[in-house]
C-alpha cells in the first residue's frame, strides 16, 4: 500500500502542470476561482471551530463500514478525534468544496459519504438560499454528528442527511433533487461501486454539472475507476488534483482534455518566466 501511494504521488508530481498550462476557459476558471483562490470566508472560521471540537473529542463510537474500509485503522470502535483526523475532509479541500459551490452557483448538490459532517458543512454553508443539499451515509453514529454539524454551521440551508447505503438511498436522492449541479463522491472506495455511482449520477447531470471523486489514487482499483470515468463520452474535461478527480461535461470543450494539475507555486517555472 505504501509503495503504491508513493509511486502514485511521484507520477502525479512529475507529470502535473499548473493553471498556466490550461487553455480551456471553463477549466481555467475553475482552477482560478477555486484551486488558486485565496479568499477567506467567515464559514471557514466556523468550520475550524467544529474541527477543533472534534480534535479533542475522545468519545468512542462503533462504526459500521459498508464501503472499502480504512487503510490506516482496522478497529470498528474509534474515537471521534481519530475519525476526524483520518477521514474528515482536509481543510484545503473542504474550502475547495465551498468555493466550488460558490463558483458553480450550484443549487442542487449531492454528497455520498457524510462522515462527521465536515465536508457536508462546507457544501451547506455555500448553498444559495434556494439551494438544496442531500448527503448520504450508512453509519447511524456518524449521521447523528453530521446532522448536528450541518445544523450548527448552516442552520438556514435546506439540507437532508440520509441514513442508508448508497445503493439504497442514491436513487431516491436523485429523484428528489431531479437534477445535479454538483456531486461529491466520497465513500465506498471500490472500483465497480465508484463506476456504478458515477453512471447513476450522470443520468441527472446537465452540461454545466461538475462531479468530484475523492481519493482517486487511493488504490489501484480507484485509479482504474478514474481512468474509466475519464473515458465516458459525456466527459469533456477531467482534472486530476491527486486527492480529487474533477469532471466536467461542458460540450463547449470540443476536444476532450485530461489535465493533471498542481498549485502553480509547486512549479513556478510553468508561468513562462524562464522560456
């Protein structure tokens, strides 16, 4: 597992470009207004307080994992602080979630994998007043905390955190939302399951929809699923951010583009100063 993670990271870092190598306007806009954007929103401070609370919470809960499990921890009884540290959305990527909703002006948002509600809170905090978010998780003990987190961070947002497996709850969620502006697939990191969820979500997407897959380099199976996703005919642009795979369906991108991107500070020579 460690060798796979190291080799995947090395390949990614070697092959990656920066925003200054991107020509498709929509991809450039996403990278500029989400990945390279330095704006700070009040919601980030509120969610940091939530993180800080989780970080010192030693209460234990029994987990029921219906997905691919954890590479780091085998125990089913775990402390909240450990779950938040190992499984919660990292600060940088949580802020990306918020900014993606803001960039898209997304009104219909779907999340697969609520966990403790950190990522869910970022999504909910960015929703417009007429927006709706549905998040799904199969663990009852996590759901209680996720619902509480979202209620404390975004009490006015129209959110539903559904208890159940993705297999059972995805179809009803899609029926309720009717259309998807943004989907975040963060759970059940298995190749065939990821393909199935992506294909199902795709049926409710439109030209401007964005689908984000988490942990695309988590395992050889997830990397295979990511390659399959990129090959789907509706996908006109994909962006590999190593942790995330971002998918766009915009038909104005006439020649499909598959990008591997790092923040420009990692490769400043790509700005053209040295050419």
